[in-house]
C-alpha cells in the first residue's frame, strides 16, 4: 500500500459480496443509528477497509443512498483516525441516520470503533458476531 493509505488517508473499501459475508465471523457493535461489524484480517501492515450497507427496509433508494453518504462522510472526517490497520469495518445504516445530528453521528462512530467486545460476552460462550442474547 502507499504511504498515503497508511498515514490517516481514507480507508480502503469493501465492495464484493464475499467480503461482506466474511464479516459475519467478526463482532457486531449495535447502536441507535447503525450497527458496526468489525473483523481482524490478521494483516497489521495493511490499511483498514470499510464497507457500507443499508437494507431495503430502511427506505427507498434515495433515502438509502443518503444514509450511505452520511456514514461515508462520518468515516472520512472522523472514523478513519480510530480504525486499526488490518481490520475491516462494515457500517449497517438505519433510517435514523437521516435525522441524527452529524456531530453526534461522528462521535458515536468513533466511540463504537474504539470500543472492544466485553470479556463477558466471550466468557459466556457467546458466538462471535452475535451481540444479542440469542443463540445461532
């Protein structure tokens, strides 16, 4: 990778379906505006990568595109500085992103990227990628 990509420039992008499906092996961090899926690729010398998705339940295509654009901009302005090299991040946007104050959205993103899965979830036998109490 270039020095620009490793020195705080925008993270790489996840684009293909297999890359998004692989994210199911990682952990999920839920919140009011989006779900953040995090997966360690085991490549600490590569820059982080980010993907964005919004389901059809969240609105029509212009609304879904606006949700994606707001999340991409939040990553560009603030989230990329909290992202760890060698990790993949997928933001699953909710409709509430459209009404969220942008500064609060960016703060929530940085907080969620910086948080780690609790030891309690792992110790209780919870499967990776599952953040709620349901079993697979």
